[in-house]
């Protein structure tokens, strides 16, 4: 979440987000990150703020 806040309104690549958050190399499976983003949206009520950027990753808007 901190990465999205620090880079507000800038699209973040899935692989880079994964590596920064879990401190391990990205091996090609984005479902872990996608699931966590989905849960954050729901828990924080930020469905309108955390946007999926097609073929790139995610962006925090607002």
C-alpha cells in the first residue's frame, strides 16, 4: 500500500510492486498481488481509488 501512496497517480508495474512488497524476485504469477489488491480495496473501501491499469499494474488515484 505504501508504494501506491508514495507514487500516487503513477501506474506501478505488477512485477515491481511484488518485488518491493515481498522482497523476493517476481516469478511470473501475479495472482498473489492481485488478490491482495482486491482485499485492500474492499477493506479500505477504496474501490474507486485503486485502479487497475491494463497490462501494467495498479495506480492509486485521488
